[in-house]
C-alpha cells in the first residue's frame, strides 16, 4: 500500500496582505488629536486619555505652549511626561518649534534624548518646501537614531501658500504619516484677502480658498496612504458646532482625524468620525464572507462585492476600532 504524503494546509494570509497588494496600505491613527500646552492641561489630558483609552492621541505643544524665556524647561517637562509611566498607551506626540526658530533643534534634541522610544510622532509646523522637509527629517532622524528610534514618524502642518503648493510632495515623503491643516496661519497669510469668518463655521467649509486647501490636503494624503487631519474648531461652548464641523470634515472632505483643544470636544469628534452600527454590521458580514471565499467575489444583500469594496469595508472596521465601537465577534481576525 502506497504511503500518502501529507501536506500542511496553506496558511491564510492576513486580510491586509490580500487587500493591499501593490497598493498603499493606509496609515491608521486615532481620529482625535487633542492638543495641550500648559503643564496643568497636559496632566489633565493624560488623566483623560487613561479614562477613554487609546481612542485619542495627545499632542503636547512646545511651539505655543511655552512661555517666552521658558522654552528649554518646557521641552524638558514634555519629554519627562512622555517618558513617564503616565504615558500608558504610547500615544503622545509633540509639536516642536518651526524649522526657522532657534528652538527647533533644541526641542528635537531634548525630546529625543528624554523620550524618543516613547514618542508617538513629532509635529513639524510651517514647512514650506521639500528641501525644508528633507532638512527637518535629517535632523530629527539624527537625534532620534542616536536615542535608539530611527523610525520616528513625522506629522507636517500645512499653513502657508508654498506648503499647499507642494502638498503632494509632503504626502509622498516616507517619513510623514499625517498632514494637518493650520487654518489660522493659512488665513493670516492672505493679509485680509480671506475674511475672518472663514476661520470659523460655517465659513471655513464654504469659502472657496479654504475649501480648496482642505480638499488638496485630503486628496494628497489619500493618494499616498497618509492621514489627513482637520484643523481645530475654536468653539468650546456650543458643542453642536464641534459635532457639525467634525461631521463635515469626515463625510464631505475626507478627513480621518481632527484636532481637539478642549476636553468637551473629544467625544463629539469621536462620535462624528465613527461609522454607524449598520455599516459596521455590513462590513463584518461582507468581509467574513469574502474571507470564506478566499477573497473572491461574493454577493451580499443582492449586491456584488469584490476586493475594491472589501478595501472600503476593511477601513470601516478600522474606524470602528479607532473610535472605541463594539465590534461583532465575527470581526475577530479581520483587522
């Protein structure tokens, strides 16, 4: 009797390996980026993050958070907080001074020496050109590598005419994982050419120069698998404005992340960016059925689906997880 050779069953590939072959696998980040500058607010935000979990990032601010003359001590405080046990989830970034500031390299050196291994990302403001970006990347990489972190991600603030003109070059850079729109500086750079109401709602979504800037940033990010981060909402009393801004940013402008500057804004941002329950259910059912068919075409609710729609529904489940939504048990192994 001949002996049969037993071959092990082929191991299933992870869904992301199947769905993003030859394509940009998109960067995924928490949808809320909460900024804090003073020591009091930074410590308060740490407590808030520990309560809510890693559904929000914290960005501690060297650029606008330090009092004049206290820049060195402020950067050291931020580094110590990021390196501490209070940074429970490793999801704290920092905004440093701009590349033209005498404090830029000092910030980078101090923060990397104290907290490079625990730093989630570094935000670089007021980058105007690819050359400036390359110089900033080289400087950050030198200090971060010396501290054992050669792959520190960068976020770039788009705040000027020249930065917007080169936004695709910024999004293409491998060190960059997120582009944020700095609406205040961008409006100011027009020297009265854009009225002040365009910094507020609803004007910030209807003024042609502002909506153009937002769309360019969003499109460049999506083309390169990076995260577009929407600017701050300055309203901290009428929280329906925050909810409306976040909904428009997500549903109409394609943003996947938004700044928060007040704790009361956070939950409204999370809710606006979260997929609806029905969409989560559909995404789970479609991806589960696709996995069972080895990612070939399927039919769901009388509609045909293939890998193009699978990629969309995979991102739906990613957003659900990032916003703290309960996922069905069937979603296990899909993310």
